[in-house]
């Protein structure tokens, strides 16, 4: 199963609490990788690099907050709101779309692999 913007909320909402936390931990890691890809992209200007890193960092900031909310069960934070926030940032900086999409998909693939090894 491939994770997409359209099926994200349904799939991630269906995960156990432990798997949801793991997914967001993987996503946090992969967003840092995406940030590194952007800062080393010689095809874009320094201003575009800074803007890209700013928006990936904004997503990362929220993802780390989501990990804490999920782990501590502090309150409900719907997956619909998470994906809306993520792509709200992408809309502000479209050049991060491919890296953010990669991070989401890679995180889900990593989670599926971890589940299969249990």
C-alpha cells in the first residue's frame, strides 16, 4: 500500500498508538534528511535553500510536537489536520514538495518493514 496525500489520514489514523509514534519518529528523521538534500542542492539559489529549509523546519517542528502528543496521549490531534498542515507548508514553498512527499512515503515504508520484522 502506498501512502498518499489522499489516503494519509485514513491510513495513519488506523495505526496503533505505538506504530503511529514510530511513524512520526521516522518522519522526523526523514525530514532532516530532506533538509540536508535541500541545503546541498546546487540547482537553486541560496535564498531558495533558506526558504526550503525554513518550511521543512516548520513541518519538523510540528511533527516533533505530534510525537509528544501521541506518546503522552495529551489530546486529540487528528491526522487530517496534520496532513493539511504539512501541505499548507508545501503550498508556501512548492520546491519542497518532492522532498516532503519522499519523507512521508519513506517513513511509511520503514514502518511497514519494522512491522514485518516483529
